[in-house]
């Protein structure tokens, strides 16, 4: 189907703005969804019905299964119209999916399907939908160019989401036993979590090449545990031959191994790094390979949790991610996987920071693209005293979490940012810091340093925050792609002792030999990581050196 011309798009945008303006005058709220396809949503203040989801382009013959989902808080004479046809809704409360093909729609959503008669049909190229009660419009959604196999979902920031992706709310447990640790100092800790599993062992990975981790997975399988592995099918630079061999070993042992892959994958990259072992869990900033969990190179952070509720919530994330049609069993994927030879890290480092065991006040499971953006923004905005940030790099000077950090410095919070200094990010870190220096007059409360490899570690790979008495540990890089498109998992641990532990690791790296301060007033950042800026619609694309996943 032909797309709109530039002039047509401009006219459409002006019309949308006019609609939004009139809605504001009438006392309605307007939310603009930031997505690949422009859309607007308006709702009458105090309305007791709303449009909550659209699925216009399911990529089936004649788009069978397309639907509009509505949520009604009150009974009444409700209808949905696209301007050409209308569908009457039941005179009762509840959620309903309006569709021309109820049977097919039932495979996409579990809400009650209502058959729309006449000419009611969702256009892939754009549509204006109205929800009416007694003929009065109470809610509208306008969109253009609906992305293939994606749903428009109404939430805090309405936008298009991949089919098969269900956003999760943050899940918090209280008085939770944890063990905080650092890498390369304590490579035995993540293996300790998985070695005794006898009921379930789920491992989520971007890359997996560790021989000893594979051995423990096979041993758990031999003990009778349910062992499952999910990896990214197309890591930047290609899958290593070593990883392919390791996955072969797992599959041949009878373990379910799946790779997330394909043009319709729900996430640009499956970048999470965690494991669930019975009622224990471990969440990492590092990959399951010698340079990461093997302690051979990277400065990383990790945390283990001994709590059934937290383990169950992470298991639910795993099940959500591993059971959709964008994950392929390894034996099926193996013949098409492109592999490349990669060397393994062989460094050796001393233990400067032994693990800390504590009972945390609370532990919250954060995931991207579901909820991490809002939760981290809130955490930084509520920080009063200290904000320590460690990242290999940061996506841009306009990255939302960075802007929140700058605001924290403005209100007097001690903000320090520690970045990597590798061949692929040093130049960009310096350059962007300079640009920020030109835009600001500097701040006594904000400092930045670049850490080169020292005797303590080989390179910065950790992705962590210490905000007052809360520490955040996980796979989340500070760039828009990581927040909005990747699958990322992190834990927010609220506990003074745990926060102080990671602050001590940070302070040691901050002041160690090989760390240098950037010579500008307000300093920061570098490159797009874990996918960086996307310049093509295809999921798999070539990345420049400054867009390497971390």
C-alpha cells in the first residue's frame, strides 16, 4: 500500500493538531504517542469508557483478526465507529474486542470478541476511531501507517508495541535476603546460585559461552530439574562459534534452548542477563561468558536474591519471553545461525570487594521496555543526597535519565558518572562531554570520569545506579534503544548497606589509577549501546563501532 506524500503528511499533522486543540478547549486530555507511526488519543474528562488497544495490521490474509479493544466502566448505548461503519457494544461493563472475525481475533486476545457488521474495518494506512455513548463522542484514537504485527496500547505513554508483548508492572517484595557482589572479584557467586537447582533453572542471556555454566545447566537437567535457556539469536558482530558449540551441548543433553530472532521479534535485542534457580535468582550486568561471569575482564555488578516471590516474578518474565513465536528451538535455528570466531578473555584480577549478605528493605523487579523508564526517572527525581552512575557510555546528551541526573545536580545532589574508556567509546565520550560543556556553565555537584583498565578490572561494563539508599543492578544501558526496544531486566534494591556496598565499589573504581577526569564543566557521555540509534526498519543491521551492545 502506498504511503502518504510529505505534503499529505503535513496536512494530516495539521488536522491532527486541530483536533487536539479543539479537544483541549472542550476539556479533554490529549496524549501523543511517540512511535514509528504518529497517533493521537483524546478522552473526555470523567468518561466511563475508553479505547485501550488497536491491532490494525496483523499480517494475515485480509488482515483477519484485526480488532479495537475498549474498556467500559458503565452500561449504556455504546458504539464504536470508523466513520464508515459502526459496531454496537453490549449494554454492560467490561472489556470487548470489536472485530470482523471473532474466531481469529480470539487467538490474539482473551477479551470477549464482538462481531462488527457492515463496512467497519481498520485501515492499515490510517484511521480515526470514535467511542460513543448515546451518540456522544467520549474517546477517539487517530493513527497513520499501522506497523506490521504491532498493537497500539494505551498506558502512561501510549505507543505501538509488538504483538505478543504484554507490559508488566514493577513487582516489589519486602525484607528480602540478598547478596551483593562485584565482578571480576567474585565469579563464583553466580554459579553458586544455579549449581544446586533441582526443580527449575531458567537462564536468560544475550550471549552464553561459559563452559562451567553450561556444565551446571546439564548437571541440573540430569538431577531432574526443568532447565530452559533463552539467548539472543543475532548479537551484534554475530554469534561466536564457541556459543554455538555450547548451545549444541545443551540441546544434545535434552535441554530446551531457544533463540529470539526474526523480523517480527518483540524486542530489538534480548539483552537481559539473569537466572532463576528454584526460589533463588541472580541478576547481572554481565554476560554469561569468561569476560563477564567468568571474572576475566569486566567490571560488573550482580545481586542474588533468596526469595520465592522475586524468583516467581522473574520466571514469569522468562515464560513471557520464551514462549512466543519469535523464539526458535536451537536445533531448528542452528542451520541458519551465522557464527564467527571470537577470542575469549583470559585476564586475572584480585578480589578487592568480597560479597555482602544483607536483608534488603525491599527488592523491585524492573523490566524494559515495560516499566524501567518511569521507575528510574522517579527514583532519580526523588534523590536527595547522592547519585552514582556507572555505564560503559550514555546514548546522548538528551537521554531522559541523563537529563534527570542533571536536574538532580542542579538541586544540590552529589552526582558522579563513571564511564568506560575503550577504543570504541573513548572518543565519543570526550566529544559529547565537550558539547555538554558548551551548553552549560558547569556545576559543582556534577563530575564525570573515564575509567581505563587497571589491576582492578579490564574495562567498565557495569550498568548501575546508587541513588541515596537504593541501588539498581541489571542489563539496562543508558540509551533510548535499551529503554524502549530491548528486553532488559534489573533489580532495584532499597537498603542502606547494599547501596553503600556498591558505592564502595564505585568509589574504588573512581579513584583508581587509570581513571581520568574530563576537562569540561558539565561532563558526560558517549555512544549508543546495545543497539544504539536505529537507522533501518529491519531488526538485524550493521552497527558502527560506537553502537556496540554492552
